[in-house]
C-alpha cells in the first residue's frame, strides 16, 4: 500500500479541478457550496439525505445551507408529509445558478481532455472510471447490526425477493432452514450490514454453534453496488467474525442459479462437500477451514 501515492494523487486532482480556489468555477463561492447546490437538484432534497450523500456532519451542512439561503439560492422548509423532515429546494436564482455551474463544469472537463491526444483521452477516462469505482468501494462501511432494525430488515427482505425472482420455483422462507432475528443476534449469531452514504447495499449473516462449524447465511449485495467487490469483502468480514467467536470452520449452502455466488465461494477457497443439511433450495454445499 502506497499512502504517498494516494496523497500525491489527491494533490494533483484538487489542484487540477480548482478545488483550492475560494471561488470555484469563478462563481464567487467555494466548492463545498457549489456541490450542495448541485446535490439539491431540480426536485429538492431532504437535509438528512444531503448529509448522507456528502458524508458531512449536520453542523457543517447547516452552515453551507445558511450561506446559500443568505445568497437567495436555496430555501429550507418543513416537509408537508412529516414536519420533522427539512427539505432544501433551489429558488429560481438557485436553479439558474445550477445551470451555469453545469455549463462551467462541462467547460472544465473539456479543458482537462483537450490538451491530450485521442488515445490519452481514452486512457484518462477509463482510469477515471476505475478510480470512481474503487473510491466508491472504499466508502462502503460494514458493521454488525441488530437484525430488527429497519435497515437490516430492508436487506433481508430484498434478499428474499431476489431469491424469489431467481429460483425456478420461487422462494418461501418458511420452507428454508431458519435464520430468524434471534438466531442472528449475538451470541447466537451475527448480522453484518453494508452501507454506502448511510444507505443499505448488502448483508451477510452467521449462525454460531460453539466449537462446531458456523453457518453463513443471507449473503446479498444490492444490484447498484455490484462490481465493487462487496460480496468478497462481506465474506472476509464474516470469516473474521466467525474466528472471533471461535468457529474452526464456516459452512454454507447455495442454489445452482446463484452462479456469481458459487464462483465467489470457489475463488475464496471454499471446497465443495457432500450435503450437510436438508435445505430444500440448495444444490451445492461448501465449507472452509479458518485460521486466526
């Protein structure tokens, strides 16, 4: 890992896009205020979502919004549906300013590409796409959560819905081997939830059996988060969690239609073994010995 290279990259990017200037894109405001204008968008945005999208604390977002309100570009109002929710909306001047920002941003992007030859432009755009993907992956957070929380229930329900779509005969959780809330709560088990900008994008669970093998359950990654390596990361985190609880081995079963999952398990060192349970939806059974 080269921390120095990452820092050098950060310095080059912030200088090249003009983030160091007090007046970003020559509009008389710093980059932070302009980014908030862009994120609010034409339809408005609730302040909580705005904070999550930008990964900023509430005090700083409030100061940014206040400065934009003082400039007549934004108004913040209570939601008509839920008075506890505050909505930020662009004024007419704010909408006009956002249009100017889009035009100036296009000009800046063109100025970055223009000095380069066609092949260099293709390499730069491809590299930017890869960097965007990897930086997004680095912003995903994985943590153990109570399975009863709404964010956890969303992941589990999404997992069940996808199995229902992908299995030939659909999926009925009542027929499957159980992994209910109590079984996924320490010390009986553990549920890991992955979030990106505070939104749920994946999950994975464990059922513990003392010194016997632990069971991996409920592995799911949201469609919009696929391609970020999140499935492998969840698998690694589940293995670490199993080791912490003293499990010598992890086991799992899966359906033949989940081809991506099967490929992941095999590439992660899982060995296919004879059936060790009577899961009605399973066609493959895997296990892996763990080392601390």
